[in-house]
């Protein structure tokens, strides 16, 4: 079992291909009101979480929600693929602007595992070519060490389903919280 100690508040950025288990992990470790999901916002905007035409307004809503939560000092979890640096950069910037620590939890499972999980989803199976694009983007950043230079305070790598299942969170309130 692995325990991640998180200051409360923290901005937690989930990073993984579609089907890697980000939403399942978020639901297990965090309260529903702490999770800001790009899929849920696409669904709220268009009525369909798979409607890619709603992506831009969904991410504008996601960023506004994160801004409000961080300003209020609330622990916030970003449930999106975050496969590209350009998606992660504004999240890190938002955390830095409020002095909030930012942690990445990377679901770097074997591609065969992710594809099997994606195919077994009870709803919305993502096209395998889209999953492959996510995997390629993440692998490229990991292989070239880019993730470690982006400004995360801590990066947790989960490389197997067992590691995902075994992860636990220990929240810590700062000893001298800001007044």
C-alpha cells in the first residue's frame, strides 16, 4: 500500500489516457464535490460527455471552477486526460497564482491494460486511436523528462492496476495555515 500525503488544500492533476482509470481513482479517493471533471462539464454543456464540440466551453468552465475553488482554499482534483503540456500549464499556473501546492498523479499503466479497461467501460468507449494518441503524448513527455520540469511539487507514478488500487491519501492541514 502506498500513501500520498497531501497538504489540504492542493491542486491534484490526474494525468492518463482515456480508460486509464482516472475517474474511478478520483471517486475512490476524493469527495464528489472536490473533483472537477472535463467529461461531466461536457455533459452539462451539451448533454453528452463525448461531444467534442463542447470541449472548449467545458474547459473554460473547468478553469473558472478551479479558480474559484483555489481562491476559496479548497482541495481540487482535475479529472481530465491532461495528456499534453499545454493542458497542464494553465493548471499549474492557477495553483501558483494562489500559492497552492500542485501534485500530478500519473496513471502510466501498460497500453494493453488501458485498452482493455476502455473496451470494458459500461458507457462511452473511446476510440482506440484516440487512446493511442493520449498514450503517445504522455509517453513522449515522460521519456523526455518534460513532466518533471513543468512545476509540479510532487509527481506520483502509478504503473500497474495494483499500484492504482493500493494508493491511499493522507490529508494534512498546514501547521501555520494562511490567515
